[in-house]
C-alpha cells in the first residue's frame, strides 16, 4: 500500500450522497452471479455471449478469447439495449445471456451491472478477467510474440570477400 505523503493536501470532503468507486464496485458485484473462468467458458459453450470490452491496445498486447464479441466499454449500453437503434443484431431481447470480460475483472463488473440496469437480467462477468482466463489454460489467441532469429546473422563485411 502506498505511503501517505505528510505534505500532501487532504482529500476534499465528498458531496452528500456520493459513493467511492470501491462502494460502487461492491454494489455492482452484489447484483451479479460472477463466473470463474471455467464456468464462464462452459456458459459460452452453452450459448452465452462472451463480450470483450477491453480497448484495442489491451487486446493487441495481451491476446483475445476466440469467438468473443468485441464491444468496447464506451459503447456497450448502446449496442446491447434492445430499444436502441444502434443495438447489435444479437441484442434481440432481455433474456440474452451475456458474460463480460475485461483485463482483470473490475471494469467488467461495472459493465455487467450497467447491462442489468438496461434489463438484461442474465448479464454477468468473469472473475479475474482475461488474466485469469489465460492462467486457467482456456483458449486464447495471441499476442503474437516478435520473431526470434534462429541463428545469429553473419557479420557484414563491407566489400571484402570472406577470408
């Protein structure tokens, strides 16, 4: 845990009725039947839609889950609200089983709770996110590691014939 700087300004008093992010996360998770990676994988194999909300840079750096639907967090509600003209073709009703995955399982909890607020009562997320999914040995694609040379390149001799 970081040390408190004795010279730092004290945090401002929060406005009445506000909640800290830890309180918001706890409340969101209380509404979800969160799935460990193995249960999430089985759920998706049974027809649930796995939705990867990570930004492109995270997916490129860490990999993806084959078959997941990429819907970045900033447009999630518009893509899954059955009432919205910007919805995805998959967003046909409120009984859609959606499993949200992010990098470590924090943002996905807030996102799944937002989907529940829209009425998608079966929305949930993956405990531990993509990191836990990969550690569980479940299917992933990428990232593609940079190629390693098989043998060192021969030295370059500028215009001389090798001796």
